C-alpha cells in the first residue's frame, strides 16, 4: 500500500521546512531507514529517513521548496503499485517555492516553439488564447496533467512568458555575477542560455557597452530563517529590556584561579561565558517564572534549565541548547558549551540540539560592545545579553578604584512576567557574578 511522506514537525515552534536535497529519484528502490531527503529548518539541515520500503513513486515537492509541516512531499509505493499521482501541494500552500520570484517580464523567446503538436487546454483557454493572440505552445499549464486553463492564458498575457532557461553552469554564473537572466539572449537549443552567452554579457559589461548589474544577496536560508523568527518574536510578545552594570572583578579573579588550577590539563578551558551560564542557570532555579515558555493559553514552568547559547556564524546567528545546565558543574558547562559551538561552526548540529531551550544567553563581548537589547527566542520568557568587561574607575568599599565592569541586559516577555520579578532575577545574576562563591549557596 502506498505511503504518503510528509514534512516532519520537529519541536513545538516548527511551522515549515525547506526540502534542500533528495537522496532518491522517482523510480528508485528505497529501504526503510535509508536517507530519503534533507530538510532545512531552525537554521540547520537534517536528513529524513524513509518510513517504509518500496519504490519512490512520486516526488511531490521539488528541492528548494519550503512548505508547512504535514505537507505531502513524496509517495512511496509497493513494487508494481500505481497509485493516483498527487497534483500540486497537498494540505497547505507553498510558502517559498522552487519557482523563481516574479521579476520583470522576459522578452519574447528567441527560439521557435517545437513542431506543432496537440497542447492540452480547456475550451475556454483556447478561446481566450485566440482572442489575445497567445501561442499555447509557450504556456505551462497548471491544471490536471499539465492542462492549460483560462487563468494560465490570462497570467501569460499579463506577465509575459517565463524567464528563459539556462544550463546549470550558466545559471550558476548568472547567480554569482548578479546578472538579469531576462536580458541575456540564449543561443542554445530552444533559446537556452549557455556559458558562452553569459560570458558574452560579461565581456560587454567589462567594455562598458552595457551597465553592470547591481549585486544582490539571496534573502534565503539562515538569513531568512533568522528574519522570520525575529519578526515573529517581536510581533507575538511584549518585550522590555532592562540594564544593570556589574562589578565582575571577583569573577575574573575566580576564572583565573580555575585556569591556574587546571593549566596542565588541555581538556579544561574556562571562559567568562561559562561562569555566566553557571550563574544564570542557578539564578533561574530561584526565579522559576523566568525559566518558562508561553505556549498558547498556558505558561509552562520548566523544572530543568535548557540554556540557549547564541553562536555567531559568518552566515548568521544560531542558538544551540545546553540541556540541564542547572545540573552541571562549571567544567561540564565549559565542555558542553565548547562542543556545541564546534558543532555549530561545522554545521553538524542535530535538531534536538537547537530546539527546546527555556532561556538564552547572547554574549556580544567579543565584538567590543558594551550593551545590547537582545530579542527573545520565542516562546522563551527571557534572554540575557552580555557586554564586554571593561576596566574603569568605580566606587569600591567607599573608595574610587579601577574595577572590571560589565553590563547585563535582560529582555523579557512582559506578558509573562512583570518588571519587579524580572529585576529581582537580574540582581540575583549580578550578585553571583560579583561574588561567584555565592553560586554554591
């Protein structure tokens, strides 16, 4: 019996996924548990395994297409079975499709259409095409089995023909150089753009005979995922940020003491961030409302602290999750955080390592920044921004002295928690960093 393969749902916040690669093609045999396709979500890519054995009867969603969870992406059938093919996207509309975004209409195709053959079209489509003087051979049908509809004819007449096709190499050259495919004349079969056609356009640009294109960066992948998450966070929460300056001179002294103790052990490396994670995870146990998530009509108070640790990558920001941080000692936190950062930079994080966080820390000190107003990672209630440590004059024991000072910046969801309990939590974190030995109490 045929099996419909759907876009999986990983985590409470996942709403859609992008199919980035198919490991099998239609007609290929496949065994249960074999890698079937790859899905990009939450800024990482994971492989989805086949849930059944058989033959890949149909790939419904092409690579490069983003669809909501639950959408049928493929069909696996038994050998010899011929189920009805699925037309279009089932259960939901495509969010970000494989078809290119609409741009300015391309010029009329330079190649001639193939020899006249029967083109499936509705009677209404044929009448309208005759009235408008449109050749059905140039239109791609959206109806059952590719049948051209009246709407297809209208769209073709209003928007013009689709952008000309290009060979894979030519398409990649066009993408890298930021060229407008619509103005490149293709000399290949059927008007297809070739490598030579693209090179000819580049030569014209170099000689100044035509203007160079404006460079563009695709708004996709991790960048688009970050944008969508941040916009949703600001739209769905009531965010407020409060600041406090902390004297972390003792924290620095404590860090150096630990480093000196383990200087002969290359496996032990302690950073300021590790101590901050330790202090914050312990403070959250005393202020459970800050270790919560807002899901629908309920505020969930979590027993364990699953700490999100923001890691900056060249292509954007990713937040791996250190699970049960409140149950770990300083050395365990340091080792776990370092391993997550390594996986993030190598692109090997798994889905459960970037989902399920209950609180997040975003440290911008390495960028020489004093403060930040971090945006919540929904549905979490709080995120703590960490500024750089800076030596400057401060009052200490009634006298002015040079101390190591640092700003803490707490953003919280005012729907879940009021300013007073949020500020109490922030002061607890501050006290722990001012005197790290209090963490043990």
